[in-house]
């Protein structure tokens, strides 16, 4: 019997990332990316088995980008028309208050994603372009939206509510929505499976260029660090994370900066990039090893914010059973893991130095047997999580 497959699409403002996956086995069949859409020299890569095709050509828009993707599947393989694609999953960053799980994309769901563009101006418009483009090449297959915010849709009211004038908050739908929910849901589920129990108090640290923390009791998140947008919370590659909102007023009045300039500053030119000139932790550690004092202080700032969130969530949870690192930095940066856990030693957290030095492509417990908390590294797999959620919808 032919295996079902799911095509997972993550459409950005100038890119299309995609994977063809078997949702039941987790096998990645093919993957690729079209970058710098709208520029004269778009970068394209498609990987199938041991064959990797790269090219540079002009791709005017997402419609043309998806046409290129279809061409590559036909040329390099496997043919989408012969791969038994039973659904297309679209990663959508902002689902607002409407979505607590995956949703079959019909006219109503499409309209709600469009309605939420003001809450996700950097992401939702691009996702809509991806939906339009993908429906051109696979018009007879169900398309399903999987939302980054869905896992956090039912946070406790005291956690998602800002102390903002209620009428204003309600009018403009201002509340904590969170992000990276697909990753936090997948990783926390894997931790429960690894440790063999549902009865856990967990903190999951999704540390990549974007970074977020979550506090989870059993299956349910009770808080998360990202807020109305993915700007709030931890120090990130290019984002400030937590910052006094009055900084906006100050830069507007004293710096004569426009709202768009401040948006660019906070979201793309700050964080570790703003502090060191780099958003790649590997480069920052090289600077630290060379004695760069600014890089050293940037790392201290990064770790200080992490420690503050872990401590706060530990208190909210009333104790902690598992602390898990995931995403690019979480999985591959032993220095960050070691320094954070060293700061938690007074609470009984201990990790094995030798185990910690690994660069993880597998799930692992890195705490020592006598640690008060299980410390894990669990590689995230958002595409698989999306594929599985899509499959749950299309197989109903």
C-alpha cells in the first residue's frame, strides 16, 4: 500500500521553506528552500536522497517560487503527483484568539488569517502568499493551517492578560499570544515520553535566532515568554526581548526615529547582533575566546535573562521536574547549557560535563543521576509536528 505524505510549507516574506514527510514514520523524503524572492538572484536548493540541486535565478514572487518548487520535485524527485500527498501543512505564526489547533483552510479560515495580519505583520501576509501559491500546484489536496500560537491559546487569563486599560486591550486584541508553540508542544510531549510520565512540571527553552521559554504542567502551558508578538521575552539573535515600552516614546521624541525605524531596530538590529555585531553564537564564542569584553558582557546579558525566566517559571510551577533545551542554540551550544545550569546549581541542578559537550542530533538526558531536575536536550522537529497535525485533520 502506498504511504501517505504531507507537504509542509513555511512561507516567509522573501522565502519558501518546504519538506515532504511521511507523517506516520517521521521520514523526511525531500526538502528545500527558495530564498531572496523578489530579487534578481534568488537562491534555490532542493534535496532528495543523496541528490542536492542548487541554483541561482530570478524569482519574482511566491507564485513563481512555488512553480520552481514543483519543477524541482518533477526534475529531481519525487514527483508530487506520484507521492500520494494527502495534505499540505502551512506554518502560520499568528492565530490570534481563534485557533487552538490545526484548521482546514477554507474561505473563513483564510479570512481570519488575513484579519490577523496587524497582529503578525512580519509573518501572516507572507503565509497567505504561500497558501495562494501552494494551492496553484496542489489544488485538489486539502490545505491545513498549523498555528505557532495555538498551543498557548488557553493560557490562564492571569498569564495572558496585560495590565492595560481593558477597553483598549479588547478593541485591539492585545494579549499574550506566544509563539514557537508547535515546537514547545512537540518537545514537551517528547519529554513526557522519554521520562515515562505525564505528571511533569516542565520548562522548555527554545533557543535559536528567535528564543522563547514556556512553563508546562502535564499537557498544559501556564506561561510563555513571547507576548503579543515574538519580540517579548528572552534576548534573541536580532530582537531585544524584554525592554521598557517607554523606550519607544524616548526614541520617537528624542531620537526623532519613526515607528518603522524603531520596529526595525527592536526586531532585527538588536539582541546579540546589536550587542556584538553577530547573531551567530559560534561567532560570539570565538570573540569571547579572543578576549572581547563586549562579547563577554553580551553573553552575560543573554544568560542573565535566561536565568531570570527559569527562576520565575520554577516559582510559578511550584517546583521543577524537567528542564529541556531545544532549537539551534539549545541543541548545539554546550557553553550556554553549562553556564545556565551552573547558575542553577544552588537549586540542585547538575549536568554531566562530558555528555553536555555533545552536539545533539538525538534526544538525551544530560543531568547527573543525583540532579534535583532532569535536564534534557531534545532536537525540535516542527515540520514533523506540523505534518502530524495536518494528518490528524485530513484523515478524519
